[in-house]
């Protein structure tokens, strides 16, 4: 089942991005799925996993850390940053100044540099995390000299909607912002990664040049919602 879903997704990603962009790589979103279910991901060559809760990262890390690299993809409270500094290879959900300051502080304390993506909300849904696109430039200028973090690109969560045309425009807008910022070559800021697309919209994301898609249910099947609210 897992293998079949994986092959379906791979083929679809390759088809969607054909010609224009390299197909995005898949970040397996493993939230709510127990460790035993995740071990087979390794056999498929999937070595990067995304979790959105600090507690789940901390709980799963001992069993999975030798096989997988963890990404933090969910809204991150500043008082929890310290628990994941040694466990994640990328924080995708940097969306505000006090969080940047805390990541920088904890990284300096640990003597590391934490790679981050700046989270954007293209539809202006700030309650879901992410800053409006027009704020990204100013934010990058403010954080680019922080020695404890390294901006590697942008991340976006799209709104829940069936309106494909609207979504298409949002994905195109993200790619455009990404390319503009890359062309500006802001000192201290890398624009290598564009993380966008989830199970419901990853084809559009691939078509618009995502470099990573974050896939939960399309890969691992439906989530157990009982666990989400635990
Ligand atoms: C849960 C989650 C995903 C994956 O969701 P699916 O729809 O199951 O693919 C991707 N990104 C973020 C930020 C998430 O919280």
C-alpha cells in the first residue's frame, strides 16, 4: 500500500513538473503515525520526515534519528525551540521575529547554525502561521545577520479550497516571490528551497516549481484524528 501510494505520487510529480522544473522531493509528513508505520519509508528512499508538534518530534526522535532527518513544519512556540535544536535539520515554520530571535539564541548556545525556511501565508491566513508575502523582504533584512540561523528558502501553506484557479494563482505567486528574492541575492540569505504543496494540492505545487512537497495522507493514508488532539 505504502509502496503503491509512493509510486503513484512519484509518477504524478514527475509528470506535473515535466520540462520546466526538477520534480520536488518528498518530505513525508509523519504526524500522528506511530514509529512502526514509518520504518518502511526508509526502504523507499524517503529519508526526510516532517512533524508539526514538538512533543512528537521529541518522542519519535530516539527511534528514528538514525534513519531519518527531521523537519519541523508546524507552528513553533518560542519556549519549545530548545527541545528540538539537536533533533531537526530544518525549521520550515519561521514566521515571526521573536521566534527568529529564540532560534538564534538557542543555536548560539548550542554552537550550531540552524537552517530555516521563512513561512509565508499567500492567502493572508495568519492564524495558520506564516507572514503576508509583502512582509518577507523586510523580515529577511532583519534576520539575515543572525549568526545562529541560515535562511535556505521559503515555505507556504495554502488555504483549503476547491478553487483550482485561485490556488494556481497562489502557487504561481509563491514561485515568483521565490525567484525575485533569489535574483536579489540578499547577503546572508539563500533561496534554494521552496516548500509548498500537500496531499490535496501537490500537483499544482510541482507545476509551479516547488522544490519540496510535504505529503502526509497521500503517502501514509488517512490520519488518526484522535491522536491529533491528544
Ligand atoms: C499535516 C501537514 C502537511 C501534510 O498534510 P497532508 O494533507 O496529509 O499531506 C503538510 N504541511 C503541514 C504544515 C502540515 O501540518
